[in-house]
C-alpha cells in the first residue's frame, strides 16, 4: 500500500469514528451503514477535497450522501 492509499485509509477510519460518535453508533455499525449507503465510496472518491475540510464538515457531507442513498440517519 502506498503512502497516498494509507492516508486515505487513515482519513476514512477517522471519519467513521466521528460519524459513529455523532450518531451514537459503534464504529462497526457506522462502518456498515456508511458502506451500505455509499458514504465510504464518497469519502474515498472525494478525499482530495474532503481532507482539507474539518472532520465535522466531511461527516455532515457523508451523512447527506448516505441519506440520498437510502439511509435513515438525519443531522
């Protein structure tokens, strides 16, 4: 795994943790929810922009994406 891929993975792990905390989920529940509703794909695809924002902003954007893809958690 290259440095860039490692950075993306670390970022996604941080976002999953913040997402879990925000919505009172376990990390495992948050990961599954984000995976099912395209949140992880969004974070990976847009890492270059998202990592320049605060984690709170990135998690809000991710939650909106999940909502658009059938998720039920709202901000």
